[in-house]
C-alpha cells in the first residue's frame, strides 16, 4: 500500500507533461522517467540530456547506459521495449516497488511494470496539488507570457485602426508574429473571431470583420523558459458598437471587478462564480446556476468563470459550480462573458496571482471596445 506521502513515478517529456516539467524545469523533447523514493529525487535519462540536468540541485541522475541500454540494443529489442525495460531497471535500482503516477501515465508502461511486480496507480489529485502553488520562476514566466499577449493585442488594434478590409486570419497571423517577436511560443490554438462566431465557445474565427460587430481575441502564448502560459481575452469593435454590445461590455467589466473582490485564499472557486451569476441573473441573463437541469445553455453566461493557469492553460482550481478552494500561490484566469446566438458575445479575461492578502494582477491591458 502507498503511504501518506507516496513515492512517485512520472514518465514522459517535459514539453507535453506538465507534471514532469514541474519537477524538471528544463525543456526535454524525448521521454524519460522521473522518480521519488523516500524523498530522494531521480531521473533516468539518456546521455544526450545528462549535461543539461547536472546543475539541478537534489536530483540523482541514472544514465540509460548505467541501466543496461547497450545490452538491450545488442539484443535487438525495439525502441518501445528498450524504454520500458529501462524504467523497470531504474525502479529496481533505487528500490521503488510502489508509486503514485499522474493520470496520463502511459497505460502500456503501467501494465508492463505491474506485470513485473511494481505497484503503480493513478493519483491525479496528488499531482494537481503539487503544481497549484507556483514557483517564483513560474510566476515570472506567466508575466512574460502576459507581455507577449500585450504585444499581440497592440498589433491587432493597430491593424484595426489602419482601416480597410481585414479578416480574422490576418489578425491571427499578426498576433502570432507579435507573440514570436516578444520571445514567446505561439500556442496551437488562437481565437480571433468576429460577429456571431464570438458566441460559439472556442470557435477560432474566420472571414472578414465588419464594422459594428464584436471581435473576441483570446490568446494563450507560452513562455519558453518556464513552460508556463498566459490566458487573456479582450473584445473590440470597429466603428459604433451596438447598444447590446455596450451593455455586455459594461456588465462584464462590473462582473470582473466583483469576481476579483471575492478572490482570496480559503474561498471556494464556486463563490466568485456565484457572485458573477447573481449579477447577470439580476439583469435578466441566464447562467449555469439558473438554467434547468439537463438544459444546454447557449445564451447569457453559459461557461464557468475561469480556471487556474500555469504549465497548462486550463488547470486547477476551477471557478465554477463545483470550484475547489483557492490557495495562496494559485494563478487564476478570470473570464466573465455574455453571449447571444446569432449576434455574438463579449468576454474579458485577466490573469491574477493569489496572495496571502488577496490577489495581484499579472495582466495589465485596457478593456476598451474601441481599438
């Protein structure tokens, strides 16, 4: 049985595994194993990565060669069999016979280890909790990613002010270029949508932008040094905005203020969500708290209020109907929005660091509808 503080085993690469990147703050594209045995930290890595990891304090390194990779090659084993055998040998070398793993631990490797006497089991909440309180380096990375967002929003606003026909595709390309120029990595998914598209969840946007319609820009660039991301949204409008959009803007600004007033350590993530739902419901807009059970909500405030960010763009805690308790050190993306199918919507999203006293902003960008 695993004890109160279980030993740990993670397998993956630090580009795609947030659990592994949190423990090994170096970008490594090939999979390897990380283990903790009675508080001692180990990594089983190739010779290619050894020089890059030797500077990490408190990390014991075992090379693939020490674990018999040359012999496995000589036997002609295919790569996937060599890899899982290396992990097994590493665990046996350090005396690891039972370990907690992240939820995304490879099933094939888990089956192989179990077949060979190792008790590995998923402990998703354990690994989520380990990443909740951000390190200084991670917070600094999120700040840099927010700087890249600001550069991208500036580029989009400048293009909108320049006039002439413009498309979502052109604006998205400008945002990507500005993010890269700012030293951040462009995520796989950038939202620059317009008109009725803006009321369709994560619609990335397409086609020409017309005056008088909402333009929702939702950006989450990644800071390469820390692996952490930002998540920021602003909404713009060319020309005179319709009264409905002006109302959405006013209410979402007020909702963001009220939500942040409710953010502090010890508060459940459901509380700021309820505060925003109450505001919108008082103005006649449906929310997840007012809808009927089983109803698919497409208008009003149909999503949660936000989520944690860090090594993932969506991570704990979640600000919604069943939000977890907020702790000092969380970084939150807070995003109220209002929508109507066929018309469009408006969303505002800021990143904040939860402190012992409350919170401090990581996003510093105006909310103006006019570009």
